[in-house]
């Protein structure tokens, strides 16, 4: 059963006409597909059908250990949005609801290889010396979460030292409990720094830079 309505498909198809480079949606699932694994895989296939510049690769989380280790995937369903290289853009859990536009934007940004972040942000990120792992916990009904996810992904595209994950809270309750996610978006940086809310770019980056001194 299609996930997208015909009108939505047409809108996304028009959006994808502006894609520059090729994009791969790399899906991690398993033979006995987990909760939303099948739906995530089918959604990625449906999205890829809307542009000849988008391809899908599917790997088994249990059997394809080399790929799992290569992309450092630790839970499923997982989607890597990859362009000319792996920019560190990850979706854990199905990107539907408000997060569908995060997926569309990630595909577009990876395709252009341009983060479109401010010059000040770009200069700040050049100061990074240590890797930064950003986890953005979301719910699919949160209208503000996609803003935080998209910003995190842009930061990952801008800096090779950043990896950014969307994590759908309902699908990973053990992580929701571990990080005490009571409100979304909740952002975890390197297991050290936490904050809530869709912060403006400058404040988000200030928190990212704190990971270099903690």
C-alpha cells in the first residue's frame, strides 16, 4: 500500500527535479523485519521511485555485518542518506509525519553537497578537533522536531567530524528511558551535553562546540 498520496507524490517529484548529484538511501533491516522495518524499506523504495537520481540499497542487519560496521549502524530500522560520500546523515525509525520533510530536505541537501549554513557557523565548525555525535529524539507528531533534525543533518554535511541521527522515540523506548526524553526535540551531543527544543542555529552550534572542551 502506498504511503504517499498522489498529490504529495507530485509535490515531492517536483521538488526532486532540482536534485544535482545522485543520492543513495541505504536501508538496514533484517529477515524477520522489526517494527516499522518493512514500512521504512517500502517508504524508501517509494521515495526513490520519484526521481531517477535516487537509488535504494537494502542490507540485513544480522547478515551484512561488513556494511553494518562500515556505516556504524547500531539499531534498526535505519536509513543512511548518502551522496558522493557518507556525510553522516542518519534516520533511525520511520521518517513519516513531520519527519518526512526532514527526509526530503536531507536528500536535497546531500544531493547539492551544500549545507547552506551561515558563514559564521561554517567558520566555527572548522575549529572542531574531536568527533561529534548528534542524536535528535523526535516524535512523528512534533511540528518543531523536523527543524532540529534538518539543522543537525546540515551540520553533519558541513563537517566530516559530525554524525547526526534522527531517533524516533516511540520505536526505541530503551533509549528514550536512558536519556530521560520527556519532551521533544531532545538533543544529545556525545553522551555529554543535552538540551531540548528547536534552538536557533547559533545556539545549537554553541552547544556543539562545547563538546570540544568537556
